[in-house]
């Protein structure tokens, strides 16, 4: 009986030593897990709130370039335009090029989101007046005009859309 009792005591002592040895790692792991749960709920809450914004509008814009100028347009967007849109309250959703010719050779299609139609109007006015945009535009057209045609369509997300 005494052997069993000693064995139990040794097992208990080993367990205590092991717990102390890994206590910091366990605590850190639990803290990271808790932070993940809390931040996940916060992010989810913001996403739900954003999705319920009934005034939010999307704008689909299609740019047709002059022949051979699509690369210049891509460079201007990548280097300047996208960050300027964000600066002026627009949300960049996505940028696309058609897969098939002839549109693949001269077309850029993109979607931005605005808080409302009024916000879109204000954002575009501020963007066009921005000295950084004016400078970037002038530099990009030094070899000739880039955009030949611009089409803009404002859109509302449907009730069944994944993006609102």
C-alpha cells in the first residue's frame, strides 16, 4: 500500500513540476486565444454594421485607353490613383482587365464603394482638385493622352449579394 501511495505522490509532484514548467506557455497561449476571440467578434461586428449601411453605393468604372496606353494607365493606378482614392474616402473594391481581345488590349474595369451618392460626388471633387493627383496625371500623359473613354455606373447591392 505504501508503494502505491508513493507512486501517486511522485506522479502528483511530477504534474506540479510540469505545470510550473509550462505555465508561462499555457498562459500566453490562452491570452492569444482570448485576444483572437475578442478581435474576431469586434471585426465581425464592424462588418455587420458596414453591411447594414443602406446608403452605401458601388461605382463600376470602365476606362478605354488609346492604343498602346493601357500599361501607362496600370502604372498610374498602381503608383498613385489607388492611394489617392483612399485618401479621399473611396473604398477600393477591385480592379480587373478583360480576358479576351480586343478589350484586353485597352480596357480597365474597377469598382469603388462610397458611403453615399453625395459622398461619391464630394470624393471625386476632392480627388480631381488634389495637387498630388494633378501632378501624377500630368506626368503620366507626358507621352500623350491615356484615357479615350470613361463610363461610370452607380450600383446598389441586391438583398442576396455577399457584398453590401
